[in-house]
C-alpha cells in the first residue's frame, strides 16, 4: 500500500475507459483511500471534481496537502508569476510559510506547470528543499508525442486524443510567435 499519493486531475480524458465521470472519481480516489493515517496525499486544489470529493470526505483524518496555479487558490503550494512561451515555462513556487523559489522548464504548456507544482509539493512534504529541485526541473524532457518540440520547429502532440488535451495544446500554441 502506498504511504503517499498525488492526485493531479480528474476530467474527461478517461471517459472511454471508465464510462462516466463518477467512475473516474471513484477510481482515482482509490489512491486516497489506500493512504494510511500516517501518510498524506497531495491534491490539485484547482480541480473542481477533486475538491468536491474532498469536501464529501472531510473529517476522515487523512492529511491532505493542496497545490495549484490559480491566483485565487488558497493552496499550500502555489505556482505564481507563470509565463508560458515557445521556449518552455517559468514560474515561482510559493509555499504556505512564505517561501518562494523560481523554476524554469523546457516543457511546453501551462498544464506542465500544474503537474510540476504537484510534484514539488510532494517533494517538499517529504523534506526535499525546493532549491535542490531547480536544476532537475530545468532538465525535464517531454514524453514522446506530448507537446514535444521537434528540431524542425514542429510540435508533436500526436498522443492527445481528448478535448481537454486538445484545448491545452491550442493554449500552448498561443505562446508561440
């Protein structure tokens, strides 16, 4: 059984496999259910479906660490000052204690900032200082066919096959001149 977990998103990307959003929520929260009392789970505070399910489970004794990128987010860890360009993304990680660390990555797309923020929240909770991860985040490489900038200037996003992924790809294209 896992002692720690990370819930990045619940959305329509898995409808073909699970048949309904309710089934996706139920399946994703199996990780939450598996976390013991001495563990914790990091969750995306910007995802309405995750927040609604957490609200329904409030008071169950689980330690929940939140992260997000939205300005109005009251998350424990939040990415601010985000910029997305054809060269990648830059952002500042702010923690609930007032700490701030600047990060940059070659990964394309604001959704990657959200995913990285979740990983940084998990690492921080495990005692890894954000400053020690700046270099590692800078070296991240895209998964093949997922907003992969090719040497010829084309973007290979052949993997995405759902509306949310396609919208994210279109948002990413806005960052290019």
